[in-house]
């Protein structure tokens, strides 16, 4: 929406929605979706051309960074606070686990969603370890 030269954007639908794409950068809104459920993360992703900034607007979200070691992942998780910008540098594996009430903004290089990513599926054992780590983090901070 545009009024008096000020553009405003908001998306209430589930999922990932890039809405402001300019040369060199873009902003997207990510709202809860089943693939991003707190205990439903099945893959990690990496970007080869951009950092990715996450800003929690509301709800519960856990940002996950993963270091690859001997064909396995070592997870580092942080429960996000609203209004804080969290950056995942280029070439770092990551994902975000979200409660059903979560909404975020994402800032990254333009057109990242069109192909600047690789995915790696987690094994069942990796999923169990990640879920246990997220559960411990959530319970510790309640």
C-alpha cells in the first residue's frame, strides 16, 4: 500500500513472502508454516551469495546455526527476542524453528528465493538431537 510516498507492507498468510525487492536487497515476511514448526525441522539450508538477517516481530522462534563436522551437524540454537536483528553469514548452514504464533522479517540479497540456496536433509538422529536441543532451550526460558 502506498500513501503520501510511504509504502507499507504486511502479509498475514502462512509461509515465506518476499515483498520488497530492490537492486541488491530484499525484505520478506516469514509466518509460521508446518515446515518451520518448532519440532518439525527436517533440513538445513545455506546461501552462497548472501548473509540473511532475521527479525522476530512476534511469537516464539528459535534460530538454528549448524556447523558441518565429519558429515554431521553440530547445532547452535538461540531463542529469538523481538526487535533484535540476527545475522547468519553467507556459507553458514541454518534454519528457523517457529511456534504457530511467530512472524518474522527477513532481509537478504535480492532474488535469493529464486535459487541462492542449497538444502541438506537431516537424518532421523540429527532431527532427534535438534528437537531435544530446542525443547531444552524453550523449557529453560519459560
